[in-house]
């Protein structure tokens, strides 16, 4: 009978580990949904207006170049000159840095400058957006530990061309690739860095569920930086890009290298607006 005790302890430890992992995934999902529901999230992105050179008038009146859902009839002017965007409101002019926290505020609205290739635009965030009001939560595949894999990291720094939904392509820095086995196949993914001095790896991938159970353009996944030439890739934490929630995002698309020939039945499913 003595041999039964270690087996019971092992079984108990396995059950505890499985319950702890499920609790981790549940917490991650709650945090993910809370992030989408909060002020300033992608669900509040309610407009994108590309600027033309020179003045671009904005306000609630339909005669403006940029028509807003709140604020005065004529709120001000954005001016694009030689790759520099300024905003004039109440007789005061200041520059707005693209892709930063700089913004112009009109009523309940926040207006930011974005820069994509040769184009400059104004991204509108509205805390009362229809997308935010209609948000009904996320749907997931059941969490399965087989999709929590430890991959081997192979250092191979290079630039990878990453296209976006606008049809533009930009080279992004990749530190190498990760190799792992799933469904009896050896697979690899190339992460990229979103910014200098990154704290994580950013994976943009597509698989055989894309366009069926999951978002057609692919999904995103974050992973910690390599340690001892290993990277944990947890597909149970795969999530939809912003373009799944708003038509006013400019999402990157998976490179050819990251189009997997298998079904990844893990993570976030398609969001039906």
C-alpha cells in the first residue's frame, strides 16, 4: 500500500498545477477584457482622418474637413506642413508629435496625430463610441496546456518586412526565431520588436483557424525575452489585433514566415461586431 501514497501525491500535484494554470489564464482574460473596456482603449477609437497638406478644419459642423460628433461647430484647424502637424484652437497654435500622447481635446473627444509611411492622420477617440457601448465580451477556445510550449530561441538578427492593412510595408527588427513542436510538426515563428529597448517579443501570426474560428488577418501574441535560449510561447494568450474591434486601426499583418500550416485552437476567437 505504501506505493500508493507517492502516486496520490503526484496526482494531487498535477491537479493543483492544472488548476493554477487555469486560474492564470482566467486572470489574463479578465485583464484583457478590462483593458478593452477602459477609457482610451481601442473600442473608443471612432474615427481616422488623413490630413492633406495645408489647413484641415475640424468641428461638429458638416462643412468642416474633419467632422466631429461633439464640441463646437468650428473647433480649430490642423495644419500639415513638411511633415509637421500643428493644431490651432482658441487663437493658440502648437505642434503635435505623431504617435505620442500629445492630443487636442474637443468636448469629450481626444484627437491624436498618427504617422504611417508618407501619410499623417488624426485618430479620434470617443469615450461614448458605439463600438464601446456595444461591446459584448470576448470568446475563447478552452485553455489547453498543450498550447503552452517552451520553444528554442535561435538568434538571427535581421529586418523583416511587415505589411499593414493600408498596404504599406515597413521593415521591423527581429532578434531571431523560435522553434517548437506542435501537432507532431516542427514549427517556427519570427518575433519582432515594436520599439527600441524592448521588454518583450511581439509575434504576429496566422494559422489554419484564421478566417474561420479566428480573425481572418491573424492574431497577436506577446512573449518574454529569451532566457537561456528558450522562450515560452503560450497560444492560450493569443489575442485579436485592434482591427478586429474598430475599422480605424492600422494593424500589421503576419509575415509569410509566420503563417503556420496547423490549427491553433487556442486563445481568442473572432469578435463579431
